[in-house]
C-alpha cells in the first residue's frame, strides 16, 4: 500500500473517483476501509525497525506470511509478497517520524562526483564542498594523468580478472584494443551479473553462490511537465492509486537549493514528474517473476508506454485541469533490467544453519574483494557506499 516517505510530503490517495490526503497521518480518515482493516493498517504502518533477532526471524518467512499472519497489507520489492522475505518488505516501511528525503539534481552521480573530486583534486574547479561539487563540471582530462596517485580510465571495459603471481591481473578493452594491467589487489565493485563472468578464477563456492542471485527489473519514468498546476490544485505533490492502470504512484521531487543552484518552485513553471514501476507476477517463484518482468518491459514499445502514461495521468488529473497536449513536454523511460536483487527467505542470513549466498560472496578470496550494492539486499546508494568502504578494509586487514 505505501509506507515509503509518505509522511514527509503531502500525498493524495485515489479511492474510486475521490481523493484522501495523508491517510496514515490522518489515521485513515476518509478512506473506504472498515474499522477492523483500519486498525490492522495502522498497526502495519507503525511497526517499523526491529532488532537483529526480529530481522533474522523476518528472513525466514515470506512477506505474505508476515502480513497475513500479523497484519493486512504489504509492499513489494522486485517480486510479489509471496516470493520475497518479510525482512525485505518490512524494512521498506519508513518510521512515521522519518526525516524528509531529498534527490540530488542529476541523481546519485553527486556521490560519485564527490568521491572523484576528493581523490583527484584537479578533476573539478572550486572547493571540496557540497555546493561546489554539485555546480562545477567535471574536467575529464584530469582523470588519467600519469603522475597522479589515483587514475581513472574511462570507456574501458574489463573482460578478465584473475590472480597471477603475488597480485591480480586485469585485462580490459579500450578503443577495440586489449590491455593488461597488474595490481597488488582488486575490488570488484561491479554487480554480480558482471563479476560472475569476468572473474576467471572465482572459487566454486562463490560461483555457486552467485548462481543464487536473481534479479528483477524496474522502470522509472520521468515526465517533463510544462507546469504542475494540476498537482497544486490537488494540494499534493505525490499521489498513490490502486486502479490497476499504469504504475501505482508518482510524484514531483523536492527541489534542492545549493550555492547558485536554485530551481524555480512555482506551479506554473516546468518540473519533472516521476513514476517508479515494478513488474512482478504474483504466485510465481521470485526468479521467474524477474525473468517475465524483464521480458515484458523490454518487449513493450515506447509508443505503448507513452499511451498508457498519458491515459493514466488523464484519468488521475483531468478533473484538476490536466491536459496532456499542453502539460507534457516529453517522456523519458529508464528501463532497468537488473534493478533489484531478489530477496527470497534466507537471502540475508541463510537457511538451516548454512550461510547465505550474499555472505559467501562478501568473503571475497585471495587478493580480490567483492563489493556491490546488492550484497546489502536493497540496491541503493547507502548500501553501495557501505560495501565500497568494507571491501578495501577487508583487503587491508589481510596485510596485502
Ligand atoms: C534509475 C535509477 C534510480 C535510482 N534511484 C536511487 C535512489 O533514489 N536512491 C538510492 O539510494 N539509489 C538509487 N538507485 C540505485 C543506486 O544507484 C545503485 O544501487 C547503486 O548505484 C549501486 O552501486 P554499485 O556501486 O553497487 O554499482 P554501480 O553504481 O552500478 O557501479 C558499478 C560500476 O561498474 C562499472 N562496470 C560494470 N562492469 C564493468 C566492466 N566490465 N568493466 C568496467 N567497468 C564496469 C559500471 O559502469 C558502473 O560504473 C537508482 C538506480 C537507478 C538506475
């Protein structure tokens, strides 16, 4: 139903042809649910967090078992609640008093830019502070200088990594030519669907563990709007709906002001409306859901998606004055084939006393450490940064 950042902004929920605002903050007033369902929903919405023992228990059951046994509705991550562990679904529900989240202009690239600017000071003008890193452009010529202690090679695809002698050999392709370089150690920060193919001497236990990693697709859609007067009329920058049409939620982003960057915040000015879409099929095993969703997402034409989005927005917002011809300037589809690692029961802590696949991969081997966001379960920047810190520390502890 919801539970993600729904207390930090005004959210309008569509029930039939009417709207209810901020339903959990308003104790489900104005919703069509019975008193018993309202009680269960409030219990679900306010049961967040939990200690390690709770999280371990939630890793042993599906989210469907959790919400049917104890509560009523749930949330989905990559696959339907009958196929993902309850720990995954439960951890998505944010506490009622959670702080507002923000989106960087340009997305998570801001994290990467900050890291690059820290490692290679010449890569960007200005100081190492948030506003400067956000507002200056990257000097790509500075990234691969011969005498620099840190060098980054762009447009180079690694095709083979393996131990050789007392180090690691990395083979990569650039401009149609193969090159080889040596390192005393390597961190594989690319995702599992890549690492399993390019790390040539992967031990059998890690290779088998990687075979258990399955992925679900997701699609994020950005609709460029010439104005957002219709949302202003609705008194909500975010909406949720349950009509079985295209998606289930969309919202405009909270604007960020940093240094000279201060985008306009006015309902008659342009903005971007974002939809996130999961493509799951209830009742199938998680891996099958991922495969089918990916096929469906890649086989659907842009024209079909465009039509579905315009229809959905008209259905939701026509009463508030929305006119697709006048209000939509463009639509970008981001089709993301391996968006989410699927998290069936046992994903986090393993089953029957055996370690989970993610714990086995995370051990790395020899002089190769493995770090990518999916080892944390939900793929996000926080998990990616945590893994990026852990992996070199793991190598340093080996005193390589
Ligand atoms: C559309 C979209 C929206 C998102 N929104 C959010 C959000 O709002 N909040 C949030 O926290 N997270 C969000 N995420 C997720 C987050 O960006 C990822 O989980 C995170 O970037 C994963 O980090 P990573 O370091 O594990 O992998 P990546 O960021 O994927 O980095 C892996 C790098 O390895 C490189 N690589 C792969 N294979 C090779 C090879 N063979 N040779 C050389 N280089 C290679 C890739 O080019 C890439 O640069 C979003 C992701 C997408 C796609």
